[in-house]
């Protein structure tokens, strides 16, 4: 897989972090994933806002300005010889001199940017995903709030492995009250009675950037929609559904548990897909070139 890294300003095909880096030792880091479209990064400003919110939740300092981070992202993308990229921005709390759970007072954060090639043209899947609800539940907000995008992803990894062992593509996680939250790396959307519904942030989800853009599209086109608490029984009446994330954008859902949905992709899913690509086209026409020939 074509890959480039930028560790604290040094660009190379691969990077090495110290075994004493707290991101490596403890998942003590925050990160964001951005994609390019027409060679330009999409939604970077919104992602950097969320990066800082996540860092604040971890009592972590991010010493670089948004302009500094953007410059490093664009410098790395300029070195790529492929048209479209996955961009991962990671800030770890820093590298220790000794192994200790207690962070040292003089730590300096590390900034890592990793880019790799993705498909040149976004495509909406015609087959969709099969989701299951595993026994494993979402992290409790009072323990580790899913609204913070941190390097601690073990809850999601275990849920994904459990779903795959059950023959599915992904897991749909419940919280400790039995409410539907999200999939392991994506927000959930369903359509019932022509209304687009998605769980609210309060149930324990990451407030996705693509989710924000989809709300903008729904309002613009006056499509009925709502944030609503959903239980597993609510899925019995779903007409169509999809997941949203920053790189994949939208993934239609074919099946939830044993139930095959009537539409995949559905009419509303197809409409939102086209509208999202239109929004990205508009952004690319006004944005700053971010690599790729």
C-alpha cells in the first residue's frame, strides 16, 4: 500500500516512534481521519476543531496551530504520487523518559501524519453491509466518552471481531441502557416512514464530521429528519439504512441481524450520496490544493 508519514515535520515512507511514546504505551493520544477529494482535503477545519475538543477532554495540550497542522498535511500530500489520499492526524501526549502511568510534567507532544492511497473515485456500494448487535456494549460516557476521538480503540476492535465471528461486516453497539449508539467506526442512520433518523450524541457516540455535513444537506433539502433514541426493536420497521464516516462517506446497510432490509441502497440513501458528492465538489472548487497530480 503506498504510504507516506510525517513525524514532527520529517517526511518519510515510514516513521518510528519511541517505545516510550504514551500513544504507543497507553493509547494516550487523539487523532482525526480526513480524506481528499479531487486532490484537496475535505472538512479539515471541522476535523481539527474536533481534535482540539478531544485533546481538551484528555487534558492534553496541542501546541500547533490549525495553520501549522494544515501546512504539514499539505506538505505531506504534495509528496504523494497518487490522486486521492486517506489522511490520519495523530497527536500523542509525548515520549516519556521512564515507563509511568503518571504523565511527566515536561512532556512535548508528538505530531504524526500518515497518508495512504485510496480509490480515486468514491463509489456507493450496491451490496451494503451486514450488521449484528454483539454482547459487548459501548464504553460508558463516565468512563471514556465516545465523543472524544482517542487512540484507545480496544472497545471498538473487540466489538468488530465479535461481529466478524458472527459472520457480519460490523457491529452495532448498544449502551448500558440498551439504546443503539453507532457502529465501530461509523454513525448509524435509518429511514422509517420517510423520516431519516439517527441516535443523538447523548447516547454515547462520536459526533461524526460526515454526520454534520449530512444534517446540513437534510436541512437544505427539507428532508424530514430527527435525532432520536432507538432501541433494537425499532429496527424491525426500518425501510433503508446506512453508515456514515469520513473516508468511506456512506455505506448502505443490507442486513441487521437476521433481517434483510427492503431497500439497499434506498432512494433516500442514493439522494444523500449524490448531494454529499455535490457538496464535496463545491468544496474542492474553492479549497486549497492538497497534493496529488
